[in-house]
């Protein structure tokens, strides 16, 4: 049974319980120092990699761990109580699941970049459990969905490092303190090998040494490495060192070739993302007359879907991204109307005809409520919704469900070694 020790008993509040009073845990808002030591088993995994425990009176505890959690493990944690539940961080494992694996990253426990290192070959199954818990609670028990695990070869093609004037590394979890690194096993090998080269250049003043954020990125295939500072200035790594270069990053993804400026947003693991999205949309037979590619970026989905559409309308708020989308689609021989606009403001009432497809890949926050209202009036027959935040994605699916029926649901592990996933829904317009 879970046990609780109070660290700040004097801070507990009392409420009328009918025949007397009873103590309730202090709420988080009262003081972040009022914590309790908790010990007990992990019942299951919840969305975001949280472990679910339970207090003696039955209330839920959401527990965070630095490396991975397995259901059934007994842990100790420091808990902060909110009004109806507790949240905490695990400080010690009393019993460890025998499936745990030794982390191959030397800073896995402190670095804020990955949280599933010790899951080993069971990472995919643990992530699937997290997703299942979210979908069960948010979408419903009876909704079928498919899970698409990441291959062992999937690595990051973009990493963000921080330079404080003396050391280069990632931020520590829940902190802006630096964790110095000289390699990153989660990154594509050329990026990992470029970290000490970047450190040496910063330390030797061969690159601007003002403290700040640096992004290392590579194309597809991962051969050339770019370094971009906070001001958007870019250098390319040559055998003799870093050289200023404004050349775009190029990704050859199956039949599509996409370019974008260094430092710009693109898929974290482009080869695996193209394979996963491409196979999924093909199996769903996504095709039609006009593709409305909303939040279209530099044209990934328009290029990927190729000649399955007669026409494309791409809408994106970033001018530079739209400029690259025009170039990418023109080079691919795909006629497109590429517009710089805020999607929520641009989408009109009654968008499209039944042969058209609306594809949305919004930012992490998901769709605005007013946009969902306008999409309810759309004339297009098919809608594809992509989301990198599972909770926001489920909220948007429910918002759209009055006018759109959910036909297919898939979850792609596009972010290996983290609790993040990409959700994709295929919806058709209700009569």
C-alpha cells in the first residue's frame, strides 16, 4: 500500500466533513515548499510519460521520472498537492523492473532532451501504453487506432545546444542550468560528431562567442552539418572548420526533394517522418481534386502527395517558408497556389467541394475554436488532421466531430526516446 509522510503538517488545511473535520493536503498554489514524501507502486503510464500512483485515500498521483517508468515499479517521490490530485517527481526506485536497460547516454539522468533511455527495447511499448491511456480517456474506449513505432535507425536531424561562454550543452531538466555534452547518441552521427568541433570554434573565438542558443542541423541524407546562431547567421562544417554559408538544407525524401533555410522548422527525423506519413496517407488513399495544405510549411505534405491531386493551395503564415514552398513545388512540377496568411483568418465558410481534401498540420497548441467552427461548414469531403500534442489533438477531434466523422486514427512515433508522438486522423464530412 502507498504510504505518505507529511513534510509540512502545519500547513495542512481543514474542512468541514459533516461530523467533524479532516485534514486535506495543502494545495500547490499555497506554497511550492509544502511537499510530502510518498512511496508506492506505479499503476499505469499516462500521457506525457507520467506514472500514475494513488494515495491512501484513493486520489491520483501523477509522477515524473528522468529515465523511464514501468508499471508495477515501487518508487519514492516528493509530491505537491493540488486541489484534487497530487503531482510529484520520483527520487528513488525501491524496486526496478527487470526489463530496464542501461542508458547509453552519459548524461541521460540530468539532460532535459530525452526521458526514456532506460526503457531500452521496450520504449515503443511504453509509449504505446501512454497513448492508449490518453485516447481511452479523451476519444473513447471503442475508437480503433494504429501504432507506428520508430525504427532503431531513427535519429534527430536537428538539435539545439546552449553556450554559456565556457561550456556547450543542453539544459538540465526543469532548469536553465547547463549539462555539458561532447556527443549526443539521439542525434544523427554527423551532428553528434560536430558538437566538439562547435565547442572548439566557440572556445577559440573562431565563431561568435556571445552566450546563446545554437542549432546544429543536417539534411537527408545526413552528410553536411550547418550551425545557426540566435541571429540566424549560418556556418557550414568543412574539413578545415566552420565557414559562413547561406546554402539551403536539402532533403531527398523518396520522390520528393525539399529545401529550407538553416534554422527553420522541419521534421526532427525527416527520413522516418516521410516514410511514416507517406505510407499512412497512401494506405488511407488520400487523393482528390484540390488539396488545401493548411499550415503547410515548406510543402512537405503537398510534395509527398504528389500527383494524387490536380491542384494544391498551401497556406502558411511565414513568408520565408512560403517562398521555399513555391520553389519546392515548382521544382517538383506540382502546380500550387502558395499563400502567406494566418490560417484561422484565411479559411472561409464552405471551403472546397466534396472531391477536395483539407489537410491541417497546426502548431503544438492545435486549432483555434473559431477555425473549427468554420471547418464545420466546409464543402470538402475529407479532412486530415495532424497534431504533435496528443491532448490538443484529441480536443480538436472532439470539436470537429459534430460535422466530421472519425474514420481512421494513427499515432506515429516520430520523436524517439521522448514521450512525444505525432497523431493523425482521417475524417469525412457528415451528410
